[in-house]
C-alpha cells in the first residue's frame, strides 16, 4: 500500500481536483484506491456526487471501514464530515495530542485491501498537513507556474523534511505543476526556475489549465469521467502512469 499526500503552500492550486482525478485514474488502472479528505472544507465529496445532506465523515466516525463511502467512479472515499466550529476545535486538539491519528486509522483498515490511499489537505502548515505527512509514503506538492506558488516552496519543503525526518518508509516529495497556461512567458519562466532548482523532484508532466476542469465540478464529477479526452484529463492520466512507474521501480 502506498499513501500519497497532496499538499501545497498556497490555497486554490488544485489539490482537491488532482487528488480526486489521480485517484480515479489509478482505479481505471485496476488499482484499489481510497481517498481521504483531511480538509475541513469537506469539498472532495462535491467532486464525487455525494448527497449534499450527508454529514458523516472521519471527524465523527474516525478512519474505519464503516466510514468508507462508495463513489460511482471506481474509488472509495472518506469525507471530512460536516461539523460545528466547536466540534472542529475539539477535533483539532485531538489531532494535536495524537500526531499518528491518521496514520493509525489507515493502518487499522484491513491490511492490504487498498493499493493506494490518497490524502487531500488544506494549504500551508496545519495540523492536517502534519498528520498527512506522518502517514504518507510520498508527497505531491501542487504548485502553479507563478511567482506566489514558487515563493511558498522553501517553507513547505522544510516542513516535509521536519515531519518525515528519520523515516525510511518516506520516499520523498515531487512537485506537480497545475494550471499550466498554454502560452505564457511567465509560466514558462517559472517552470524553468522550478526545473533549475528542483529538477529531480519535478513530475515530468504538468497539468494544463483547462476550462473543462471547472465545468466537471459543476456537474459533480471528476473531469476524467466528464471529458476523458480533454487536455487536463490526458495530463492527469500521464501523472497516474508516472506514479505507477515510480512506485513499481
Ligand atoms: N488544471 C486546471 N485547469 C483549470 N482549472 C483548474 C485546474 N485545476 C483546478 N482548477 C480550478 O481551480 C480551483 C481550485 O481547485 P481546488 O482543487 O479546489 O484547489 P485546492 O484544493 O488546492 O484549494 C477550482 O475552481 C478548480 O476547478
Ligand atoms: Mg482543496
């Protein structure tokens, strides 16, 4: 089993979108995939057509077989859950007190049932990022090809080092560029700077900016299912192939 954390320094870069769609792409490759939403926004379920009135999730039920939902897209998922502000404070205090809460939860799921567990997180240094990195075997840092994203990298990479220090089962992080404009000098310059400074850590595929991605969310389904042959879907398929190659090596 491989646990992959989708993380970022900056919000709105596409972590949730990519976590869901990479999960679906892996499922299309006959892998058993569980997606876990560790973001209080509780937004992952919106990509998966879940009943909007559903309040269940890991905050109430924990990470257990009974908190797993089936999606119509070949993956299973555990939503964050809908809770009040007061409940959230208690939950975050619990996570602070037990840094292995997520990791233990994943281990408690019947061993070997999933090939991949994909974790979605909120941006920046949060208790959820800490939990996700303790549980993960690798991290994908989602970045936009812009200066603001680039500026958050030293901080996020030092947090990765700090939270995974000394773990032989953590294989490192990669940077995944999202919303790459087709024709942009600045985008190209930022990608070159990323390449110059993080060459071996750059995922060899960037995800193009594609209006079909937001449209798919409007229809509450992954873009891979909504428009399988659009450029973003093809890019995401390549990322899934790259992930499988790198895991199997
Ligand atoms: N490759 C892309 N092309 C166009 N829009 C995208 C792309 N990836 C994400 N988006 C849009 O960007 C917004 C933020 O994405 P989201 O996955 O919620 O980011 P995060 O989880 O990092 O906050 C959403 O409106 C989403 O539809
Ligand atoms: Mg998100």
